[in-house]
C-alpha cells in the first residue's frame, strides 16, 4: 500500500435509507465524504461511473474540490444528453 494514501472517512452501507432526500444516492454519498475535509481545495477526489453525474461535478467545483470521474459508455446512456468533446478544468 502506498504510504502517502490513507482512508480519511468511511460510510458503511446498511441498507436502503428511510430518510431519503431528493438527491441521487451517489451525490449524497460523495457529498457526505467530502464534508469532512477541512481544506477542500487541497484535495482531489476520484470516483467511478456509479457516482458520476453532472450535478456532482458542479458541486465539487462549487466547493473548490478537484475531481476526476469515469463515465459510462455512450451506448449505455443513449437516452441521456451527453456533451461531446468537452474539457473541464478545475484549476
């Protein structure tokens, strides 16, 4: 294991939430994790396509957090509006 990497916060999944907000699950999870950061602009978070959304990337930018994510194959999201050839810089 890399000595420069450590687990900072953890959330254990304990089944479906009864107190659901009007936010997607992935967005709620990532927002909860980054809520523990004292100086958000010093961090870069990475997440996979389960958590990835336009709203999440906007939220990370609003908080000054650098973020990298994976996206699904366009065939899997054919009913979703996808912007092509877009480069987003958080710097």
